C-alpha cells in the first residue's frame, strides 16, 4: 500500500509597514536603518540592514522606550562602523 505524505499547511502572509526612526547610512549598497512598525509605538525598535533586490535582514531589536531608542542608535553607529571596515577590506 502507498504511503501518504502530508504536506505542510500554508502559513498566512502578513505585510508589515515600518516607520524609519533613524537612517545610519549606506555602505557598499547596503543601508542600515532603525525602524518601528508603523503606528504601533509599543512595538520594538529594530535595527535592519537593507540592500539589493530582496535583502531585509533584521539585526537586533530594542525595547520601545527612550532608553531602548538611545541604545539602538548607539548599536547602529557601531554596526555602521564595523560594516565600513569590513567593506573596505572586502573591496581590496
């Protein structure tokens, strides 16, 4: 008798919209930005790397507080510097 293989059920696709809270800059076609889900002040701040056609890579989330925002900005500045050093080394 043939074995029945269950296929995974489809998951729902959800589209999220974000407000950019801070743009850190662009390095080698990659852009680093701090975003928060649009019209939802209680959602975390997220440090995101954008680039190319379909690069959307969340790096880290921070609490939706003034302290969380400051920590996110500090982490973003450090990340941008690290990306700049890495890009300089890769480009050689």
